[in-house]
């Protein structure tokens, strides 16, 4: 993962755009086991628990994980690539994390290896479109992935679920892919 001081961000009470209930409804989530990679303080996991999921979260920030542990669930502080996760998950969220991953292919392969046979991965990420590159702020460039790169990383069978526009960072794409 890129070297960002996530603990400092969470000590400063960083807030991130929540996943909307509308997007969660569009995903038609099924199953019982949910994993959120880059779970932060567990906001998305709270939403998933309210929908009946048993929740597991992984985050680089030990500060965020301590805050997430205020709710029932399994929480791991550390790098997802080093995390000792067993079992399988019906849904795995990668929410605004992919841009910070160095080896995106290995990261996605590990996530796919943890899916149940009918499970799905949900990727939510700000995206950059090459034709508008000059208009993006440096902040947006730092938190986004290029749409062409993203499409190259994804195996066949992925689909777009939602596209939202934000004044402060442009497009946010929600994708789902299956094992």
C-alpha cells in the first residue's frame, strides 16, 4: 500500500463519503459473510450488519480499527495482503482503496480467492478518464484509478452498478464482479 499516515488521518477524525443505501440496494446483496477491505472506522460494516451480515473488516490504521471495534464483528489492523483470513465471504467490499494499492492484480486475486462460490466483490472507486486528465486536481489524481487501468485489471464478467458525481472529486464508479 502507498505510504500514507492513516493513523494520523483517523486521529484527526477523517471522514469519508459513505456508501449510500441506494447503492447497497442496487447491489442486491445476498449471503451472510461480509468483508470490507480498508474498512476505516466501520461505517459500511455497520450498514451491512443492519442488513444481517456477519462482518469482518481490515484496515491499515490501528486507530480506525479501535474505533470500528465499538461494534460486534471481527477487525484486523494491518495490510490486507498480510492478513490471515480464512473462510469465504459472500460479499467483499473494496471501497476507495484500490488507488492506494501497489500490486493491484495480486490484491484482486487474493480478494477473489476469499469469495464464496456465489459471492461477489464490490469495488467503489473514484475514476480518472484520460480525456479529462488536465482538469483533475492533484488530490483527485492521488485517490483515483484510471478507467483504462481499472478495466485491464478486472476479469471478464464485471458490471457497472452505479456512477455518482461529486463536486469535490468527480466520478465514483461502483462495480461488481463474481468469482
